[in-house]
């Protein structure tokens, strides 16, 4: 550990205290400075002579989720990373990001991160750790070195990690490595092995598919590849004119996901029903295709005749058959292997392989190996054969299967080492604990979904003095030099990826080694795999009772982000609930079971139980309770546990879908006698989803659009005005949001929060309606009924009205119009009458009811964007169209004596959007992208005709590509 | 014939209760009306302590709000205005009756204003003071409230005059100033009377300072009359303008239920209506406690009740018109707010309470027996006060909580701080009023004496004419 000035701080190494040390430590706390890494890191653009204060630089780096790399660019202000953008060169990003990528910057500065390494007895430094574990482990020398030494890592694609694993194995041949992540799709690997004889990754090219069938697959949402897939999917969904074609999406699922919410046809099915519906589709496909292999045909024809939802399935199948070769069948990671096998078979049958679907080697190290999962470790622990257990960046005590009883088993292991970003449950149970590093603090590498080798360069030295998992592996490997940068450099020199400094520097600058994507593998589908799969699907019992669907959380993923206030406060993209993960239940079932919003229920399944509030919500299958994983962490801000941890229900036998559960509301005695329901108030970001037939989110079918392209016109007409039009000089800014391609993933919301220093208000504040998001995702219910409805997203932000109702009511000129058409907010001038908010028809203004910024904690301040004012209490704020970005670009253009180029200014929301639904630019320039979009026939401004506000933000109406044959 | 009988005869002649029952000589009247300021009582002390305690609660709630931020209230987005603005409009409405009585009735030469104008004006002042707190308190940054005035800022920034809020600030401060001067000017002769009869030297000196050297010369009276008349003329349009401007705070916005041209007359009528209700609320107990039945007579009760009936009917008509126009205007947002949300939405119970009370209460005043019953008047006035507070509440909150985009619709729920502040201002109001009753002649002595002279003269003439007629026959 060193002080910010670089002096060594021997405190923790010596395990002793002195006045001098304490003062040094205090000084460090006061400074809490960001230090650049010692190794040379390289910005994405040309490196200037030195860092210019006030001028941010961008560094390419890589974040991994479930092992898969996403290339990112990180904005750094004088050594302080503040904002995450996508890396346009990286195949998993293409310039966009996902929710977790955007929010991850907050975790870097989280004051609740672990700081002190310790041995159970007390503080112990890294040097002590190296002294203890660097030499060959005692007792492990003869006869088999490494007997009883087990490592658990998250699934990784890192060549460096793989090489270090090999190095450890060289030293300890009997050491065992296991990989654990609760959401990792083991079933897909198993299915690939069954279908192709080897573990392969399936690549889907949604940009080539005109028809998509998603079976319980939220491929636009919770998938680790959601960013790229959303981008590709949008390529075929974007409609700019009546002549444009549009893809069609069929979704069968139990709980509403992002893809399901915008699907053209969605079927609600209980978890046990989903495979049966898929079988029905498969059978219809086989019946419609004469070339179908006999094995497949035979297996399907042997099924009982009455599969559920047959008319729906047959209509979908007919449509898929008509688009054989340019459709995709995708199955979610929550489905068992046999369902994946059937998907492979159908893609094969439809001739999609090689066109919209391809197979490559998997990027995951040791995927499919017998030792991959925790099972061998559990067996070894039971046999008391584990002497040292090293847990790196994993938390199996919390998120392993409940019946693994990992904590209890781990307690019997004599030596446990845990490295982690926080004091997790596993950390607390370990004898040795080392604080880990955030991915922005350490060197590393990883592969993207397609194999592209990506580099992770740190932007800061570990803020809290942590170490990387790679360093721990290097210590166990007995390496003298454990510096990950040198290890990485040497490795890629050796492998030939970066033989010279020039190639290395180029790769660091771009964040990846170009051309390292895996080649496609010509994999032959084994026809004999299909019959067992179909039989397994069909014989799955159709159980009664309540079925439980455990699902990844769209915000917290597997719980990795359970401490991230931005994600906790973000309304769930579907249910709009903040700061909680209530169990979703359909309205019909809620009525049947007499459950109301917020009722706390006892969920019982076999001998396991859970108490969780319920939320009757749209799109959930009847008799199903949908729970998301990853919640239930103790959050410092709330001084409370946030949400309900659903992992205790999850077992090895039933990792996702649990059948035969019971649900019982909890009663408690009332003080005045009798009993009452235990009920919690859920903090909803949007309590009302009915549009009341108001022309807010305009939508129609592709058919209508083709017949009447300007169907939105009646709601977009300018009304006659007594006043003349403004004469506009210079650039005029505007935005176009395509409701047709928006998935409502809410990445833009977090991007806006990160860019614009938007504070969080906590659970109570959110429940009161005081969340500060400048940009929010509204969801409106379409269709009649309660459960079989569509929930369409509409990003809502300041519309920058040319005739802004907020401006004329401000008594102190605190909100005014700029010559380039921005509705500006002058924080210093605002006295907080809130009249502007009252008069804003879009209710996009946000008020600092209290002091929401923490001026005490040192590190969270460092995330703040220095180009944006941090607002104090008592002032109004709202979307500025990222005016700081506009002005920066204008200044640069002026210095270079040129006009602004179209696309030079990208707002934070636009830059983050995976589907490119948001386009910003100069509406005054007829050649600009935004002007073209705003000129489309289905472009409209919300309530323009009704209120005459003349917004600069315009929307493209949502279009859906309905198949008339599908029964409603 | 004793004076009381004389007066009764006069009343009978005009078929109205008399505005003044006593015909006691000037000295007696002066002594009697000045008595409350020389002789205190245990009741006053107890009430004073209670109201001072309530005022302290208000002060604490305000301090908590200013130190922590208005997040301690229940406001949210979309309901960014609620209790504070409701209280503001309610108090400023109450502040209307005083000036109406003193100025407009002065110009209209209504003799019944005399006995009650002083305390009605005091009520106005205290109500305006209470009202004026809220536009400041409800600000996010109340210490910058002065930015709303067009003061000579070195930065040369001016208020934004298209907004109704600077008009509001101007209207209220003008109204407050004129009301204060008007009230004080009327007090001067009585303060001199207090000086002249003060029991101790200290009191004599204190009242002497406030009496501004009034000696009651003809020149004094001449100047006084002119100034009083001018101020009355100045105050008269203010009565109409202040609440008109307050109504613009809503009418210039485009929210359904606010954006309506009917608001100025609607608000002015509502203000006078609620103001007269508050006059009744204060007048009835004062009359009883201080035994002022001869000075504040049934005639006063009846006149005030009639005013309430008239203004209440206008208010009710306004309810009907705004609802009709919401339908007639055809705006779907307007129709939703007026015809659906108010009538059957989550705040409908408040709306129906208001519609109910404001219909029944004033219409009871068609009955002479109710008009002349102090108890009935008092009870009804309390109902009207509550209903008018609730009316402002639903007017503000129903338009805000469900406006244009249903995605932003939310409920408003007040907090304890909200409650403490409105209750606290009631105590503060009574606290100030108790101080007023104790230290200032609350019935205008000089005017009552003048009225007595005029009445006596009229009665004499009446009697003489009657005598002549009898002789002539």
C-alpha cells in the first residue's frame, strides 16, 4: 500500500501500528486522490503532449459480464474516470453500451467497497499473503503437488487467466479449477455437446433475420450479448418509409421481458408449458417441411396430439417456414439443454445455419469440462479432500444452489482465501480476505462473444489498494513478477498477438486485437440427439400448483450490481418498480389468490420458503410467480436490505423453473385485535400505465402505415397562432426517437445519470415521486384486458419545446430559450417556485426537494462530470440535450475554423443506445440525420396538436408487424 | 323614552335591526370601548399562552423546513404545489373581507361597517401576513425570495414579467401596505383617546407616541377625512385586483382545471365569501365575550350573512360554469379533470364535501332566523372556512396530480410538517388577534360615537316629524 505521493506505507505489511502510520493513513483518506496506473496506458485518440486539465480523454478498455468482453471507452478527467461509452470498434459494443456497463462506474467509487486485507485473526497485508502462498504450499510437496488445492473463478474468456491457470497447474498438477457464475448457461454448453459433439458457441445474426422466434429468451434484455443483439435486431426493425420491410418477432415466455414487450406476437405460457409450445411449433415446422429428417419427424409425431396453443404455434411455424433461411430460433439460457438441442435442430431444419446462425468455438475457458462447475468441488469438500480453497471474484456462499449448502461445506475447509470487491458472504466466511479490484483498476484481457480478443487497461490505480484475481493466480503459480501488465505484455508477445511495442500500443489504444474473432465451425447436427431431447421435453411432468420462474434481473444481473444505487433506483424496465424486486404475478392469478400489490407472501416450494412482496403485473403467465435473482443485499444508503434474495429457492435440480409451489399471504396481528396483511409500499417509478386514449405513444400496424404513412398527422398539426414564427439563426438542435426500435432497456437513463451528475433519492424519495432521472422510460399498456397486453416503452425527456410552457411562468428567468433552440435551465438563478414543473405537460422537470448530493464521502465525488454543475437543494433541473457536449464540440469546431459536422455532437442517451433509436443533431441542417428522421411521415411530437408546444424532440411512431393468421 | 326604546322605534321604522343599540353619551362609550385595553383577564392570558405555544410549533416547523428543504413536505412531481399554496390562497382570501368592509362599504356609505371595520381590517392584516409567508416558504431557496421583486440588481437581472408570480408579489405587497396604512390611519383618533384616558404614565407615553400628536382639531379631522377617503379609494380596486392576480397564478398555466378565464371573478368572489365567513367566526365570540351586543348588533350579523349568501352564490355559479365550459370546450384533458377526476377520482371526496358545504351553507342564509342567530352563523362560518380551504386544495391538487401524461400521475399526501404549518398559522393568527384585542381599541370609538350622533340626530328628526304629523292631523 502506498500513499498518494508514492511513499510506501508499511502499516499493513508489518501488521503494526504507530502514530506516524496512522497519520499517513489519515492523510491518504483526506486526499483520496485518483492516481493513474503506473504502467503506460494509452488513450483511444492521439495522445497529447500531456493531460490538459479540463479536457477529458477517452481510453479503450473492456468490461466482462459472465466472462464475455464488451469493449468500452472510458472518459477520464485528469486521471478520474467519469463516464463509460461504447467502443465503436468492438463487436460486442459497436459504440453502444448496456445498463450494467453504464452503471459500473459508480461501483468503482463505492465507499462500501472492501479496503482491508485480513487474515481471520486480523489485518494482514498483501506481502504477508505472498509470503504465505507464494512458496510451494507446505504439505503439498509430496507426493502429488496441489492435492486439495481448489480454485473457484467466474467463467472466464481471458487468455491470461487461462495461461495463469496452466502455470498453477504446472506447479500443482493436482490443483483443480472450477468456474462459477449463477447465470452462466451451462445448459447451452451441454446442448452443444449433445448436438454437435463439442462445446460450441451459437452465433446469431439478427441483422440478417426477417423472422425471430424467441423461446423464453430475453435476447434484447438480460442476455450478456443484449447490446449487440439489440443493435442487430434493430437493423431489421427500422422502418423509414412505406416501402421498408420489417422483421417479425414471436416470443413465448412466462414473465415479460424486453423482447416480449415489443414482440409482434407474444404468448404467455407457464414455465412448464413453454417447452410444449415449442414442441408444437417444432411439429408444425416438421409437418410443413418435406425435407425434415426422419429422426426429428418421428420424435415429434410420437407426441400427444393436443399440445397447448397449437393454432398459435402453427401460425408462427407457417411464417417461419415462409422465411426459412432468414429466420432465427433462439432459446433462453434458462431453458434446459434439451430445449436448446431442439432449437439447434430447428435452425438446421430451416436452413438458418450458415446464414442467420453460425457456430464458433466457445470463448469460455474450459467450458464443458468435467471440472468446470462446482459439483466436483462439492464432492471433494464432502470427502474432506479440500485443503485450500481459493475463491476469486465469486460469491458462492450467496449465489450457489441452495442445496449445495456451500457455506456449510466451506466451513470445513481448513484454508480458504477469498478475493472480492466487497465483503461478500463468501468473504466473511473465508480465513483470508483480499480486497479485489474494479475492472477499471487492473490490467487484463478477455474475449468477446465472437472470440475477439479485447484488452482491459486500467484508468486508475486501485482506489482502495486492492489486487486483481490474476495476481493471486500468479502468486500461486510461484511467479516472481505478479504484475498483470507485464504478464499480459509477455503473454501476447509470446502468442504473437502483439509482438512489438507498436502492435501492443495499437491494441491498447483500440482496446482489442483486430481480426481475432473465431472462425465459424462447420458443425453437423447429430440427428440422433433430437429424439432424446424431444422425449425429455415431452415427458416433463405438467405439474399443478403455482409455478415459479427464477429469472436474471434486468438491472442487477446476478447480484453483481446489488450495491449500485443507480441500478437500484432505476425503475424496472418492465414493472417500473424501484428499490425492490417483487414477485411478478398475473392479474388473473392475483385475483384468484386474493393478492394485492405489495402483499408479502410466503412462497413455499418443497422444504424451502421465501417471503417476498408480490406485484400483479402485465404479461405474466397465469399461476406463475416470476422472481428475479440478485437482490437482497444490504445497501449502505438505505441502511437496510434492499429487495428479496431469491437464491435460497434455487436448487441444482431446478435452477430456473420450479413447479408445485404454494403462495400464502402473511398475516400479522393488528394492535386493535384481529389480523391484517403484511404489506409493503413498492416504490413505483410510474404507477399509471393506461394511456387513456390520449395521443401520447402513437402506434399502429405496418399494414396501416403502408396504406396511410402519415397516420400520425392529425396529432402533429401545427395550430394557427396569433404570434409570428421566430426567426431562427445558426444551428438549431433537435432529437428524434424511434419508438419502433426502442426496447425500453433504460441504458439511456443510466447514461444520462452518469453524464449529468444526477443524484439518487432513495427508496422513500422514489416512492414519493421525487426520482431525479432527467430521462425516463414510460411504459404504456396497449390492448384490452389485463394480462395479454403489450407494454410499449417511450423514452421521455425534456422535449425542448419551441413554445415552452415552462419558460413563461418562471418568475426569475431561470429557464430560458437559447438561440439554438435549447430550453435552458439556469441553476444559479432558480429560486425553486416549481411553477415550471407544474406547467410542463411532459412532467420532465425534476426538483431537488432535499439535498441529494453527498458532500461528505470522498470517492463518489470523483465520479462527477466536471462539465456539469452539481445541483444543490431547492433548484429545478432537467434534460439539457447534454449542452456541455454541444458547447465542447462547437468550441472545437471554432478553433479548427470549420462548421460542425452532423453526428459530431452525440448526447449521452444517444451514444449509449444499443439500437440507435435516439438521434440528435441540427434540425436546421436539411442534410442532417435528425432532420431526415423528423421529416419522415410517421414522425410526430407528443401533444403537439393538442397543446401547440412545438417540441424539438420528435418521435417515430411505433409500428408492429402483425401476422393476421396468429390467433389473438 | 330611554335610548334603547328610541332605537327600537327607529329599527321598526326601517324594518331592520339597528346598527347601534346604545345611545350612551360619548364619555361612557369611550370608557366602555377602551376598557379591554386597560383591564386584562385570566381568559386572555390562557388563550395567549395557548396561541403562543401554537405559534412556536409553527416556528419550529418553518425552521425545520428552511433548514432541511421542502422535501419535508409531501410535495412531489407532479404535485409540486399543494399545502403551501393552498394556505396562501386561503389566507389571502380571508384577508379580503376586512378591506372590503372598510373601503368599499365606506365608499358606499354603509353605516353597519362602523362597528366591525377595525377588527375586520386587523383580520385582513394578520391574514395577509400569514398568506405572505407561504410564497416565500414554499420556495426551494427561500432566502432568494427577493429576486421576485424588480429591485436594482447590480447584475441588471429583472424578474420575468410574463410570469404571474412577480405580479403576485407586487399585488400582495401593495395590498399589505395599503391595508396597514388604512388601518393605522383609522386608529389614530382612538389611540389619542387611549392616550388621554391612559391609567399610567408609561401607557400614556406609549399611546402618545402611536397617536402621532393627534389633538382632534378641526384641521386634523379635515385632513383625516380626506386621507381616509383617498385610502379607501385606493384600497377598493386592490380588493378586486389582489385575488385576480392570485388567480392568474393558476389561470396563466395551461393545466386542465387551471387554464380558465373565469378564474379572476371566481377567485374574488371566493375570497370575499371566505373572508366574510372568517369575519363571522371572529365577530360572534368577540361580541359575546366583550358584551358588545349594543355595538355589534343583529343588523351586523344579518348584513354579513347576506354578503356571504351573495358571494357564495357567485362561487357556486362559478363551479357550474367551469364544469360546463370543460365539457363545452371539448379538450379531452379538461374534460378528464373536471368531469371525471374531480367527480370520481381519488380526491373526489374532498370535492364533494366542498360542493356540498358551499351549496348548503350560504343558502341557509335565505332564512331570516338563521341570519339573525349568532350561534347558527358561527357554526356555518366554520364549515365555510373549512370548505374554502379544501376548495383551494382540490383546485390545486386535482389539476396537478393527473395532468397530460398518465405516466406521471401521482397522488399527493401531506406530512406532519405540512399539518404543523397550517395549524401553526391558525394559532399565529389568533395570537396576533389576541394581541390586537388587548392593546388596540378594536371597535373604532370615534366612528361609533359619530354614528351615535348621526343616529340620534336622525331619530330626533324622525320623532319631530312624527310629532308634527300628529299635530298637523
